C-alpha cells in the first residue's frame, strides 16, 4: 500500500514503520494517524511479520507532537471526539496489538509523539532524544493516553512532574525513570532495535500475543490480570506452536515457529 506520510517496509519478519514528515518534525496530523493505523493493522494481519519497529524520518524527531493547527478551533465536543477517535484507532490499537512493537526514538518525542512511543511495547532512545508532554503549556492536556500510560511507566509522582511542568527530559533520565528500556548513539539505534526484534522473532508468535494480552490486562481497571493470565496460559495448550515448542525442547532442537 502506498502512503503519503509514512514509509512501510518489511524484511526478515520485521515491519519498519517510519513517520516521514521531516519538514514538520514528523508531527501527527489526522492523515498520518490514519496511515499509521492502517500500517499497524496490516502488520498485525500478516503472519509473516513478527515484530514492528516504529521510528521517525531523519535524526531530529521521532514525532514532535500533534499538528496543532488542525484542532486549534475545535469545540469541547470536537476535542473529546478527537481524543476518543485517536486513542481507539491508533494508540489503543498499537498497545493491544498481538505483534510486539519497538519504538526507536530518534529525536524529539513530544506530546502525541511520546504518547505513540508509550503505546509501543518496548522503547529505546538515541542519546539526542528529548521527551515530554508539553500540552498544559497550550492550555490542554495529553489526550492520546499520555496521562495514563506515563503514570504506569514512571509512577504517579514523576508523571505529575512531567505533565505539570511541561518540561522535557533527556534519554538518560528517561532510562533511569523506566520510560525507555535502553538508550544509545543515533547510529546504533536501529541496529539495537533489530537486535531486540531478532530475539523476539525466534519465539512463538501466538504465545507472545497471549502474553501481551495478559500483561496489559493487569493495567485495565476492573480486570483481574491473574485470571486473564490463567486463561491465556490454558489457551496456549491448544496451539500448534505449543506442540512444536515442547517437542523441540524434548528433542533438543530449535523450535520452528
């Protein structure tokens, strides 16, 4: 499929999704959100794809926020609908995707950009990356899940600090706070993402999808994550991949998923 605002490439069981609006520092507009949703759905439905790497074009920005001019004159109802539609069509979709995703944060990840990275399952950042949720400086709050996911990742106190000060943090701070898993030089960013992806794709895709579902359940209000884990654990026993994995272990060979 041809896209206007993103690049989509698949190789070695990995889908590379690149936000390609470098003149706008890869800012998210409605069209880009729709294209990302389409690409992620495509990757999720393609059984040959076992991992996604999401990054920004060039080396200045992952995504430097939302395209503010699109909603500067919205009403209360339009604003609520914008957040609802964005969360459901992209950010929630990405977080609950059974295909694991790695955010390769290659520069500014601000507002919707940080929210996109937080919806990914794993985050790594280049040393020049700067992250923040500056929305309150514009008289609005994070609307694509930022208030919830940031607190889950770094704790309530740090989340409150980042959101209320509208400040940016460096990659080293993001690592120490638990916001990103690793940070590295710009040159090593994609190779590191590929190294992590190579470990993921050796394993059972169906088991990984069930594990993602179980982990996410623990962060959903009113859902007992332990019960979801028990159910998904049992569901594994019906899969051909479970049979292959256990037989491979008993036969002392590598599993062929």
